[in-house]
C-alpha cells in the first residue's frame, strides 16, 4: 500500500495511490497520515478498503511529506563504507546518529532554498524508515515489527556548517527545506526486504549517485534497535539511513556543490522519485 499527503502546503489531505498510480482521497477514512494512523491495526483497516470506491483526485496536485507532524527526524551518518571513504572518514563501529530538525521537512518536489552565504550545499539520496509503533529497547530481531513503511529522503546538507563550524553535524543538516520526503510512504508488507533496493541521484541530468541498500554498514533492523536504546521512537518518527557514494563532497578531481538554478532528481526502487529546484536564499523563499 502506498500512502501520501497531497494538496497545498499546510493544507494537505491524506491519500492512497491506486493500482494505476492515481491518488484516491482518504479524508473520509482518516484525518491525516501519521501517529496512530501508522499502527498495524490502522494500516490493516486501510489496506482492506477498495481503492476504486474512494474518490479519485483529479489533476496533478502537489505531494506533501507523506507523514504529518513528525516528532523526531533522526539521521544515520557514514552508513555506506564507500561513502565514508570518499569523506575521508573511518567506517564507524557503531551507528553515527544525529538530528535533522523537523522544521526542515517538506514535500518531495518543493524547491530547496540554499542557505544564506552557503559555501557547500550538498545532496544525499537516502532510504527513510517510518516508525509505526512505539519502540524502546527493542531487539534487532523484533525491530522491523515497529516499522510502518519506507520512503525516499534527500538528506540535503551544508558541509561547511556540518564539518567546519564545530563538531556538531546537526548544524549543517536542518536548514529550512533541507528535508524533502516522499512522494509516498510504502508499507513494509508491499516493499519487502529493505536491504535490496537500488537508489540513484542526478544533478542537472548527470547521474552522480548509484547505489543499493544492500551495501549498508548497519541494516534497518540494526538501526531501529540501536536508536531505540537512545530514545523512545514514536509512531510517525522518521529515520533516514545514510547515503551511498557520489555526494558533492566526494566528487573527483575536486568537490563541487549546488548553486541556485541546479535541479536534483533522485529515486529509490519501489519508493518513487523526487525533483527539486535549488533556489537562492531570500526571506520570501524561506517563508514560502
């Protein structure tokens, strides 16, 4: 099952993607996608619906982030050995955990605002994991029981703030618009094994990232179990699980970064695609 949220920013409605790829309105069934809507029983109720009996959404509305009111947006760094190598950093012995501020979350195709005076705005295609039921001190073998589904995330990053302005990565990860999520949440029963998904990203049509979740250092189950020891994971929380090689920081013969006018497209097998226009900072752009 593919769940989405569609419509103008701040006024999104819940939707379901039918077998023909069209949006069906779920407003008569749930108020939104998030929180208690993501539990196993609630998802089973939605899965039992006949999509053809739901109202068809006409046209091509904007996709919002597929999860509403995310409580925690957690990220895992250096989770692909070859990405760690291109960053000139060692492969971690334990997951590198940091935060992206929830205020950076936006729709998958919304413009991304390059921060004021940015020097090194970068891209990262990543697999996002959406928590469905509360998880605290869960074991690895039980971790996926707490997952509702998966989505595409672009972990947009400002490397100067991340790596050169003190030791706290979070500073370079949560600028406004730095968290495109979606277009859909694909439930775990439809996705299958999250460790065998191809993923890619292109800048201005040039493919720069090609990878697979099979090369993760830490699996989704290991990440969920590990994070549940550090915090209580709540329904609707999102964990973004790291990126394969090919980011701007690792380009050869020298790094290159995003500028206003660049277009980034990205996708993950079974999870859909995103497209973002990168625009210069202005108060109006940040407030949009």
